[in-house]
C-alpha cells in the first residue's frame, strides 16, 4: 500500500522506535501500567513507577515491528482479563477460516476494550489482528493518539468543517478500508459513531454508506461491496460496565439541559476506567459473512437491519440485565442465557440477588448520583428490550 493514507493510517514498523520512546517517557502511560500490574497502594508510589518505567524500557528494547509489539501486549491484555474480569469467552470464531481478511462490525460499549479484546481473541486463535477504526475526537491527547495508532488503529476524521471536506475525509477512510482488505488485513469498525451509552445497540446506516463510498462507481454498489467484503457481525457483551455511571451521567445531563460538555481528560479517564474496572464475564460472538441473499433489498438500511438482528441475537444476557429489567418493571419470560452456572437457574428475585455481579451493580447504584440511577438501569435492561423488539427473546 502506498503512503497516500499517511494522515490516517496506523504507524509503520519504521516509525515504531520513535513512538515507543515517546510513550515510555509519558508519566500517564507509566501510571496506567502500574495500576494494571500492581495494587493501587503500591502502584501510586514514585519509586514504583520509576522501576516500572525501567522495566518497560527493558521489555521494549528488542521491539522491531508492530507485530512484536502486539505479541508483547497480548501478555498485558491477558493480565488485564485475569485481573478485571471473571472470564473472557467467544463463539463463532472457530467457524471463520483464518486465511482471508474480514470486515468486523460490532456493537460499541468501551472506547478501547471492544477492539482490543477482539484482536486478543483473533491473535490467540491464529488469525492476523485487525486494523481498528477510531474517531479523531479520541486522538486529541498525544498519548492516546500514539498508543492507538501504534496498535493498528486508523483515524476516522469526523471534525472536518465543510460538507465537501467531510465527504473527502470519509471517502479516504472508505478507500483505506478497501485497500486494507485487498492487502489481506482485517478491519474492525463500530456499528455507530461513539459508544452506546444506553445499552441499545443499533447500526447506523451512515457507517455502512461510508464504507461503501469506495465502491460507488459500481451500479451494483451493495452487491459489489458484499461480493468483495466478508462482512462479519460481532456481538460484544459485558456483565458489568465500569463506565456505566459516566455514561448515565452524560445522558442525565442531556435530558436536563439538552447538552453535555466533556471535562478535560474525560476520554482518557474513561479509557483507563474501562480497562481497569470490574467487567464480570465478557463474551464475543462472531457471526457469519453477510450475503446479498440475507437482505430484503440491496440498501444500506436493509444491511443495517440484518446486522442488528445478528448482533443482538449474539448478545449474552447476564444476571445484571435481568435484575435491572426487574427494577424497571420489564417482563422477561426466559431464564438468563449466559456462560456459567447461572444459565441453568431461574431469573427469580432471590437467584438474581445472590449473583455477585448483581451485588456489584447494587453497590454501584448505591454510590451513583440519583439523577443517573434510571439511566444506569436502562443501560443494563436495554439488551433485553432490544432482543424483545427484534423478536429474539
């Protein structure tokens, strides 16, 4: 691939040493790594961070490529999964041959973790890792920009001023995605712009229209796109969301004032909270490639509807979802469908209250601002509502 995409592409192997040096000099990154590896009372000491900085420099001394870095990061992701979750599982990935590239479209709950865990699963099941789409709004902090682009992220420019500039920026992304797939590299993109803050997962047709811009010269645009691209719906399910209160507070503010202004470093803090916070069980479900026969009409809207049905069908429902639904008076007729022993139990109030994840959610709500509580409950209940509305529950 030529360097025509230099402004949006991930960093290359040749750029890796300089970027690594910048990252290791950043005290925010060192502090985050310290809190990932050690208890906070120890991690927050100055000497601890200096020692860790030296250790990281030592571990990175032989990195020569982005592939080397991802191999190193897999150890840290494994530590993160063990420390902050009750287990990571996946289904459907075994059915996808690892000799071709895929365009993964998933629901979006966490800024960094969704795509990071997807790549972790791909890596450990013999697939090449994917390039990941990230909005330019997240790259205002140099640390985040460096880390994301070093870790195979490319930029979706959403802040262009004029309509013409916006079109050029989106066309460039579409062409980059197509070039990546033709190069044999998989791509991940979220089904919508920004995280789902209310837990209600729906695909924005505009995302698909953007992806198809590079195919616009073909009068069979949708057919040409699906013939060339293995479009895979992916469902990401978290038993508990470390950022639930942050998301709910934003929704509460918008409901009250009609607007919300992010605090300085809010995205960085959300990234750290999402990585470090308790997640309970986490599950990824990989669907099958979308074909033209799956659609009632060859339109982006019908493609979005198909992806919705596949993603929502693949969501795992955990005790937290059923408990929140019960608090909101939402009727559920089926027992929880989730990995682990709870899938064999009823969703009675007694059983739900005995769940450690529900107890964790109850503690979260006890310390949550009162105006945000209903929005936290909606986040957890809406996966059930979503399945009901699509006739999947």
